[in-house]
């Protein structure tokens, strides 16, 4: 390998410092350290060792820092004077990292580890530092070796010691204090200590990332489920993919395993599959793999041990196989720690962790996860209901009575009751024949709903069974079901009509004193009306009659339903409710929502009157949506809430989801984002249960993300939206566009400009072929803004130029054009403030001003355009000021090579400053004309002009400008001037006149 030059090593160190943490960065840092040592340059070698220690810290190889730290300490002991104050501070700071690394290295003997702590204490005392960091390191060492009394003493001394510039940041200290409280079993105290970190008041490079992960189980144990969910969504996106935070990733996996979110846990594991291999840091390995093992054990218990997990050391593994491999390795590590420490603490804590039981059955997270397949077997299967002995007929008779009552009422729970009856009956001989037919009826109905091929045969057998037992009213119902099965299977219209006629005759043939005769006839008539409408639509389609035929069909159906309502309004309110709901839907299909509203209201009221509140849910939910479209949100919310209240007995998961999604949508429109989020979350869960994750579930998650965004929970919103993005992109171009832009906005707010730019650019591609260029122009501009924020200058320039081209095609967006030109002007001097760059920036600013000074057709000059013109002059003055500052710095800098190639003379500098003052004066004049709404901008211009006057040697002129403003503002009405302006203006005047 060729020898690296000093310049190459320095350049490499600069690049390495900003590289992502991980083994690749470490390997590069090792090469640089070796090259620096070979160079014989002690200062360069010290820099390379310091960089190597820092590189190891932010990776899974942090324990490797011991060797370079020892080398760096040797260099310090040889020549302390060679270390600058900053270098010495860094060395002593790293002592804390090394103390942690030693406690995490079971191969280091206990005596040596204790010796390192003593050495740290001695050196800190000699250097004059507080013992605070020493006691914190002692605490964790005492804890891991099981010396609780020493740990208590160390904790007390840690808290009592003074803070100084060697103390950890507040966020890291709070992490440790809370963690110690948690280890002692005080979850509430831990969360109290962590609160400033969880709230974002105390942060650092790895906080709140770590605290967010550690707080998950205490929150669950205290029943604070909503907070736990939010901290998981927010925290995982912070820890994802960061090698030094693998222990935190493991805690998020464990959280999923203990909250019924095993699929989510598997997905997180898959995202970190590359890190499942043995990690150099054994403590990190034990922590990360511990969380993984909780998930794998849970999956095994649920009967998913056969599922593929992730490879381990290049070998594919199932869940069960990976569990055994990781468990054996982890227990070996734990025993090595225990052997070193002389206790069993590490093993005991590890085994307790991986044996943890779920803390909640299911905690919906809102994010989309693929469902697990049905297990091949369950490790601890739940026993099926045991058939009741023949002698125990009383319990079965009571169950049958309840099942028949629920069936006759049309109660949603009847299916479950009959399923239980079916399980109890089994194949026993001593069972009432009618019960057997009832069970067969239940199975036939399920087959018919599922569209089974043998449904007709099953229903026919049930009909014959009822007739054989003399239960003609049940046989008549079976005749009607045969017609429905025929329609579902696509039978010819004639066959269906004949079956309907048979069903009606069977109902009419019932004895006059049969209590259900009227209901059976009415049900046959209503079914005939419904199916006849369907048959007419089929025949109209075959006849290619899509216009008047459909209108005629609607008219006939409405007339038949109206007649049905008139006939049975008093006697059968539940069936009439069905008819009125159909009438409401017809009105909607004909574009008459006002007519639909009272029909749906009456349908719901009749269902409730009939003692069937679950039947009111659909018309109430539908009516709520109609009312929202009519601009009647209060009534819409009332109906949706009523629908939710009546949905308690529904067993259909999709219905439960729809009613919640409807109410959530209404509440979000009414600015109640908190309740909307809660409802959208549960709606997504119900859609998942119903098997509609990619459809209704995606819409519920989109609404959930919107609700989170309304609450400024942008991290939660982004995590939810990203999880369901593939589903939403399949729901049409308009939604794909809106979702991409929404995600871009969220990522922008989260300070992730690269990712935001990607979403805006993908959204721009969707509208590339649209006739109107403005949507693409706006998205390209948004992408350019974020590319600029990410300091991707060439890419930002290209995006701005494309946006400018598109805006000019539309010809009616001068403000957008001007803002792009100003952005391009600043980019021209971003990398280097040179004469060429300043000339380019000046030209772009002039072009922007020209657009604003050109009359916009016949439209009067707008306030917005005048404000933009003033802003353009203001920013041009700032560009010139940057150019002046470069030359002023050159005069003050002893290094002549650091300045621009062509220095400006005094006359040129004076001319530039005069131009700045002129531009700021012009801008301030416009802002004055625009009034009090632009006072802040006016003050900024006058303030800048005043300081520039001072640079010109005319401080009194600058003071006069601001004094005049102060006098004017004191005459303004009370409360009309922002509180900060007058004090700042007065301070500036005082500085200028001092």
C-alpha cells in the first residue's frame, strides 16, 4: 500500500468525521490511524487516534476503543504540553466512554476494570474536574457486578457532586437516572425523570432516541398505552438503521412482541438483518439479541416457529432455529459476564427479559404490517369447546334457546351462538333432530354467504329437513334462500324469478294462525323487489340500454319500495327500515341528497324502534356522510356518534371500521384531531381484522396521519404514512399525488430535506403530463427548496430552473418566479462568494425585480407584489453585504491565501455599501407604505442600513434613521407594535452613538 501524504490523511479524517457510523467508517478510521502513525507526525497521529475512538463509539464495535485510547493516553503522558486545551478536554471526556467499554468487556478482569475506575478518579482529581462522571461510571459498574450497596452510594455521590464541563449532557444524565429508577422497580419515578427528554426539552446526538426505547415497557406496565404507542412510532424512526443504537432497536422489537404486534416486530428485525450476526460489543449484542429473542419466543408460542426469520452468519434460519442459536450465544455471553463479575446478575436479568409475558393482548399501532399466516400448530393451543355429555341436556337446551332467539331477532351474535351449539352437538346421537337441522341451517347459511359451490344443495337439505319435522315457516325461509343463492351463483333470470315465486307461495301457504306467516310473506316480497331490480339491471345491460332504462328501473324500484313501506309500516318496522334505506340509496344514486336525508333518518329510527339498533348503523353512517357533503357538520357528527353508539353489538369487523372512520373524518374536518386520531387508529385495526388492510385500512391510516399532523405529531404521522404508502399509491393518481406531497411536507417539517425532496420529485413525476404546468412547477420548487436545504447545490439549481421553466409556461405566477430567482441568486454564492458568483446573483435579483416592476396585465398592483419587490431589494443588499464582508475579513486575516483572488479597493467597497443603504432605504419605503403588517421587515431594513452607515463612517446618520422610527412608533396605538422592536431599536441607537 502506498504511503499517504499528510494532506491525504487530513482530508480523509475530515471525511471520516462526517461519515455514517458503522464498520465501514471504523475500517477507514483504522487505515487513517495506521497511516498517521507511519508518517511520524505526532500531532497528526493524535488527531487520527481521537477520530478512531469517536468512530468506534458510534458503532457496534465501541469496545474496540480501548486500544486507541490507551495509545492516546500514552501520548498525553509523554508530552501533556502537546495537547491543546480542547484536545486535553476531549481525552478526559473519553475516559467516561472507556469506563463503559470496560464494564461491557467480560474478558477484562474485575481487578483491571476496578483499576481503570481508580485511574479515572485520580486523573480527574488532579485535573481539577468534578467527581460526578466518575461516580456515574462507578454506579453502572457496581450494578453490573451486583454490588447494590456500592451502586447506591455511587448514585448518591453522583447526584451530590457538582456539574462542570466534564459532566454528561443533561439528556444523557437523565437517561441514566431514570434507568436506575427503573432497575429498582420504580417505573413511575423513571418516567418522571425522563419527562424532559421525552418532551424534547433535553436532547443530544442520541437522545431522546435511547430514552424513547427504554421508556416503552415502563409505560406499558403503568397502562399508559397511548404514550407507549406514540413513543414507539417516534423513537423507532430515530433509531432505525443506526448501528450504535441497536440496543434501542432491540427494545422496539421487544415492545412489538409484548403488545400483539409480532408482524411489526418481524419487519423491524428484517430491516436490521445485517446486524443479527455476532456484534463486537458483547453488551450491545446481549441487549439487541435479547429483544429479538422476546419476539422469536412469542412467535414460537403462537405456532409460527416454522416461519422464515433472517439469516444468521449467512445461513437461512426459521424462527425456531434462530431462537435456539441466539439464545445459546446470548446465554454464553451472560455467563462470561457472570464469571468475570462473580455473580449471576447478568444471566438472571437476561432470562427474566426473554421470558417476559405480553403486557397487553393487542395494542394497535396505526402502522401497516403484513398479517402472520395461520399457524401450523400452537405450542399451547386453546382447547375447543368440549361437546356436552348427552345427559347434560339443560345447558345445551338453554344455549339453543338463546341461539334461536338471536336468530329470530336478526342479532349479529347469533352466528357465534350457533357455532357454539354446533361444537357442542358434535356427532352425538342423543340430540333433538330439530337442533340438528338448525345447526345444518347455520352451516348452509355460512356456505351461501361465502359463495360455496355446494350452498344450494346444503340449503335444499335444510329445507327438506324442516319440512320433515313439520317446521314449514323455516322451510319457507329456506325456499327464499335458494333464490338468493341462485342469484349469487349467476343463474338465469327466469330461474331466479321462478324460485322467488316458489318462496312466496310457500310463505302464503303457511297456516293462517302461524305467527310468522306475515313476516315470511313480507320478507319474500322485499327480497323479490330487491332481486327483481337486480335482474332488470342485468337485462338492461344485455339490451345495451344504459340511459333511460336505468332511470326507468330506478323509478320502478322506488315505486315498489314505497308501496311496501305503506303496506307494512305499522306491523314490520325492521323490514320497512330496510326498504327506506334502499329508497335513500336510490335518491343518492339519482343525485338527490336532500331527498335521501329524511329517508335514511326514518330507516334508522324504525330499526331502533324495532329493537334492532345494530340495523340503524348503516343508514346513520350513510346519512352522516351525506350531511357533511351538504355542509351540515353538526348533524353529521350527531348521526355518526349515534351510529357508533349502536354498533356495540355488531360482529362484522368491516362495519365496526367504517363507522369509526366516518366519525373520524367528520371530527378531523371539525378540528377535533385528538379524537379523530383515536378513531382512525381503531378503524385501521378493524379493517385489518376484516382483511381490508390495503383498502379501507390504507384510508384509515391516511386519516390517522392527517390527524397526527394536525396535532403536530409529525414523526408519528410520517411513520404511519410511510407504512401504508404502497397501498395508497394503488388508489389512483390523485391520491398518489396528494400522499406523496403530504409525506414530503411531513419530512420537511421533521428536518429531513433529502427525503422530502425525493417525495416532491416523485409527486412531480405523477403530474408531468398534465395540461396545466402549475402543479408540477410547485412540486419542483418544493423539491428544490429541500435540495437546497440539504446543501445539494447542483441538484437544487437544476430543480429550481425546471420549476422556473414550468411557472413561465403558465404565465400567471410572478411571485413563484421571483422567489425561484432569488433562491438561485443565493445558490450562486453558496459554495464561494466570488466576483463571478456575485455578478450572477446580482443579475438574477435584477431579473426578479424586473418581473415585479412590470405591470401584470390590467390587474392593479397588489400588496403581495410590492412586498416581494421590497424583499428582492432587501436580499440584493444582503448579497452585496456578503461580498463586502469577504473583503473585510481578508483585510483582518493574516493568511493572504484565504481571501478572494481579486481584492476590492476602498472606493469599490464604499460604492457597494452606499448601494446597500440605497436598496434598504427603498425596501423600507415600500414596507412603510404597506403598513403595520410589514413593520418587522421595515425595521430589519432600517437596522441594516444604520449599521452600514456606521461602516461608512456616518454612525449619526444611522442613528437618525432609527430614532425617527422610534419616535413614530411611540405614537402608534398600544399593542400595535411588537414588544421586541422598540428595545432593539433603542439598543442599536445607543451602540451607534456610543
